[in-house]
C-alpha cells in the first residue's frame, strides 16, 4: 500500500516532477544524471525519515513555498547554462540536488503525514513509501531520457550537428522558462496563502 502511495505521490506531484525534469535538462550525460538523481534521493530520504519519525518538525506552508523557489532557481540555471554562463549548479549538480533534496524530503513527509502511518509498522511503511517515491522518480527520469534520446536520434538523421545542438539548446531554454513560470506562480500562490 505504501509503495503504491509513494509512486502515486511522485507521479501526481507536478512540482517534484518539474524539479527532477529541470535537473535532467540541466545535467548532460547519463552518468551525471544518475549521480545527480541519486544525491537528490539520498537527501530527501534523510529528511523524510527525520520528519516522519518526529526528529524534526518543519511547518508545511513555508516548505511548500521554498520547494517552488528551488524549482525557479534550477530553471534559471538551465537558461544561464544554455547562454554559456554555467554556475555551481551546472558544474556540481549533485551538490545542489542534495541540498534541495533535503528540502523536498520535508514536502514528502507532509504528504505522508496526511495519509498517516500504521503505528505497528512505521519503519516498514516509511521504507516502502520512500521506495515508491524512488520507483516513480526513476520511471519518470527513464521516460524523459528516452524521449530526449529518441528526439536526438531522429533529428540527427535530418539536421547537421551544429544547427541541431542550437535547436536543442533553444528547446531547453523554452522548457526552462516554462518550468520557471509555473514555479514562480506556485511561489506567489503559496507565499500569499501562507501570509493570508
């Protein structure tokens, strides 16, 4: 049950998916994507467990607003990287993914708190919820990377390499702007709700 809940939470949690999508777009190469997503996973597992087990208590509304801000920041990094201004996020994405992963773990804990945990099996339920989140996340990353690979393969047969790379850079920037606009909307919405 908690495995399924974890998968559903990540696949229907558009804000978390957009953050992961932004990381996948920002990071080049399968190995760097794997390292970045692993860092994100380790970090949110730590704070998910700490918050769920009661070691840390962070109020939900500020966490949700800050999650939206983290998505805005990573979307800005996509645009900067494609303009030739790589920053720490582009050079060391696993460090940024780990830092923001700690924050996202509190968001996962809030969702899990709404469902509740069986008192007789808290560690097992927590473990399976976290595994479910990871399964959903890995399915999403694999789907995104597969689509990107297929697009590159198909386009490479029709277009020369230099124009093709410019086209993909423009597409990355467009997606980066779209992610940033959605996240900025959530940031304003969640911040105003917090102060209302």
